């Protein structure tokens, strides 16, 4: 068992905010008891390193202010009961030992909670009927927008269940458990979202690498600001196959390179990834560039060469981004160096990985015209762009997006633009608040 310092911190009462006050009242009104504690898990914005985590390459995200908070109380009856502050997410109640998720269609919102509970209950009660739990959920992360709202739900549910059952795992163990648990929804994500949800540190981004999982703080240029802007196109990645198709293309790319070098797919260490093949071959990313250039264009109806080329070039960009941040004194013009990496990332996601969207491309183009570098962030096919700019340009940039994009979009009518386009700062990872 990991030492206490490695575990998710537990604080006293939550700060008195409208949200926790509202959640407490809602919980008491509905369940006739007060909650025993609260968990809070942030969303995230990935600065660079898109669609590379499931290939085994490092990523560079930071946690957002927007989060999921759950008010929690354990129950003797073996029942899972979930309510949501937002009435458009309907209540769920059912036996806790019969939880399952449906695949192939857009999941119900509470299935993400179930993923977290299934993973946590298997850990807490490997051989007996799990104890029940009641949860009241309130989330502020824009859903299906590439800012990890689904993982915040999964991570918060697992954390709530384990804390209620006095199981203490390290943040690393939590991140790995939740990455496995979220795959029950049917998407083969790599673990970035769950890792940053637990390992994020206030004030810096994180360079997250795999096998073994590790997170290193990355200080960003003091003058740099990251602005997130929603395209108003929602894209639920569990509702269709586009995400898993990309994972499959990358696995096939890894298998082809492995086979052509006489390497065996190792059933013990799990799915073969491009990074694992690189490691087995003992070559650097430049050599991998040559190897992916020789891949077939397609296998069946899956594109292989372009997908793998994106992965290797994006992995190189992550290393360059991190290196610029580590050597800021030697790098006068961070804005254009980091900005160009973001711009190349976007072009690659749009052209090679085909995970962008016309509206996102238009927002990136508008940003470019304004002299700001931006890219699609998260899974894509909708969702948000993240833009890098100096503090001095923030106000005029946001105004430009409002005038040229949001005020012309019928989808933005009636929306609070502060929730659609906002400045981010790196926040801390998950935590627990007692209710007394
Ligand atoms: P993301 O990129 O935000 O993780 P996903 O498509 O993976 O996008 O997950 C989005 C889904 O998560 C939503 O369709 C909804 O089912 C669920 N979800 C997100 N936020 C909330 C919330 N505040 N309350 C309930 N469910 C939510
Ligand atoms: P979002 O943006 O939360 O849908 C998904 C995956 C990540 C990563 C990114 C693309 C999940 C839970 N998340 O994130 O692991 O692959 O896409 O970089 O599957």
C-alpha cells in the first residue's frame, strides 16, 4: 500500500460556495440524510500530445478550474443511487452488484459513474457483495468537448466509492484503475485524462509518460496564457467508432513494424503499441519517422501510414515543447516557437489524423489571421481549440472570437460566452472534502 503522502488529499469542510451548498441541500432533500463527504475532480486541457497516449508516448496536459463535484454517502443496502444537479441528466437507481455498461450507442451519463464504481467495487469487495452508495453530482466541465468531462465523472465516482470504503490507493494507482475502468464504456483511451485528474499540480502543466506511469511538472512561460474556445460542436467519442478506429490503425502500424523486424507480439505485456516497438528496437524518434514512412497507406479500410506519421511527429513535438519550457532563458521567442508546434499539431490532426472538424479549422484560421497559434485539443471531431498567446493579447483575442465567431453562430444564441471561451490556469488534481 502506498504511503499517505501519495494519496488524494483529504481536507475539512468544502469552501462555502453556491455549488457545494446547493449540492448539500439537494442531497438532504432527496436522500433525507446529509452527505458524509465530497470529492472534486478537475477537467483538463491538453496543451500538446494528441492521440499519442494510447500509442505509449508522453502527453502534456494541465488541469482546469472546471470540475465535477460529488456529494457522497455510503449505504448498508447494496444499491447505487445517483442524482444530478442538472435535471436534464435523469436519476439512476439499481442494485450495485448488477452494474453494466451498454456499448455501441451513446452511453447514458450515469454509465460513466458506473464505470468508476465497477472498478472501485472490484477492488474494495473482490469476493463479496459491495456496499451501496448514494451520489449527488454537479459538473461544470463542458461535456463532449475534449476537456475530459467523462473522465472526471469516472475518477470522481471511483474516488468516492473507495474513500467511503476506506480503501486508500496512491494517486498513481487511482489513475491506472480509472483508466482501466473508463474503458468499460467502450473506448480504448490511453490514460492521459485519468492521470492528470489525479497527478496535476497547481501552477504547472504535467509531462506524463507511461510504463511506468510518471508525471513531471512543466513550468510554462510566465507571460503565456492558454485560452480555450468551444466550437459548439459536441462529439461523444463513445457514440461511434471513429476513436477506436484510430487506436486500431496505430496497433496495426505497430504490428507491421514489429513483424518486419522479427519482433513477436507479447500477449503478457498486452496490446502492442508504437512506443513499445520503438523501445524493443532500441531506436530514436527520428528512426521511427523513417519506419512509419514505409508503412502501407491502408490495411483494409483503415488508414495506417498517415495515422502513424501523425503519432511519431506529435511525439517529437511534445519533446520539443517540453524542452523549450525547460530552457526558457535560452529561448527568447517562446511565442513563435511553441506556437509553431501547436500550429503543426493542428495541421497534422486535421490532415493526417482526420480528427478535426470544419468549424474547429475555421476557428484556428481566425486565430491565425489574428496572429495567435491554436489547435484542436482532446479527442476532436468537435469540442474545443486551445490557443497560446501573451497576456497582453488576451482581451482583444477573446473579443475577436466573440465578434467573428460566436456572434455569427446560431448555436451560441442564449449562451454565456464566458463559458464558451475562457482563460485557463493550471489547477490542482483531485481532492476530498469532509462534510463536518
Ligand atoms: P469529454 O471529451 O467531455 O470527456 P465524452 O464524449 O467522453 O466527452 O463524454 C461526454 C459525456 O459525459 C456526456 O455526453 C455525458 O454523458 C457525460 N457528462 C459530462 N458532463 C456531465 C455532467 N456534468 N453530468 C452528467 N454527465 C456528464
Ligand atoms: P477526450 O478529449 O477526453 O475525449 C480522449 C482520450 C484520451 C486521449 C485523447 C486524445 C479517453 C477517456 N480519453 O480524450 O486518452 O487519447 O482523446 O489525445 O478515452
